[in-house]
C-alpha cells in the first residue's frame, strides 16, 4: 500500500496545496460519505456507477447482486478506482471566473476480489449496513441463505489513495474587490427529514422510529 505520499495516480495536480495523503484524512472522508462512485472498465470502455461502500481498516467493501456487471468487471486485472465527495457549500466570488465550491474528496485505487468465505461475507454485509445507519443491523432480520447466495461482496485493499480539500472564502483578483458585488460562502449540510413509516406490514411496532433512526436524528 502507498499511503502518506504522492504517486502518479493520486497526486493532486490542480491546486496541489489542497492535496492530502495521510490515512486519517483520507479515511475520515470515506467514512463520512454514505455512497461512492466506482470507475471500472466495461467491455473495454470506461464506466462510472454509484453504490454503497464501507471501510474496515485498509479495505473497502462493495456489495451487489451476483449478476451485477460492475462487480464482475471490478475483479478484472486492471483493477478499479473508488471515489467519494462531500459537498460543503458554494463559494461566490466577485467575478464569475473565481466561483467555486467547498468540498472534501477522496480517491482510492486497488484490485477488488470476491469474498468466498461465508463468515467474512456476513460480517462485511453487517458492516455495510452499519455504515449506512449505525445500529440498524441489530434491528432487522439478517439475510437468509438464499439471499446470501444472490449477493456478491467484494473487498478492495487500498493500494494507493489521496484526498483533496477545498475550503475557505473566495479568492478574488485585487482589482475586483471594489466592484460592489456580494461575495462570500454559502455553507451546505446534510439534513435528515421526518421519518415516514411504511404501513404495508402487519406488525406495527407502535413505538415510533427505532433507536438507530432516533440517534440519526439527534434524539
């Protein structure tokens, strides 16, 4: 694994001062993001698709249907690239040229492999659910043998990785500071809405959202 340094594939060339190469920063971005985008070769052509991911130590986990073409292509010898982005807000400058966004992004390269061990596979799926909503895996039914057979789980050891963080106010040209144009930042945050209960089932819990959802909402 190459972490803590720049490589030809991970070096940040545009605004290099925004590049980060330490594990803590890279992994914090992957952990906060609830979904990722995966780049892979599909019949010799590039493709990018979104999906749910999870990280455990130096490994990223991806799951999907056993017939999922993306998962099959990711195990190609060429490998795959997984990236996440957290949008932190708009940056409005006095000139249109200097408008930008504040964000945190991370990219990882590796060679995914299918998990065959059933215990490791179940553990990985539990971790994926916990990444989506901590505490949920203990509240709902675990997958049965049929569902496990229909599901593929890939593990990708992180071989190379980097992050890029763009933050702060607009960077206007000195001659534009007196234009009288409003400039500044518009922060953005993820806000959860009110839970909407599904009423198709017959076993109404009657006590409102479970603990995992209440923790998600801050109460």
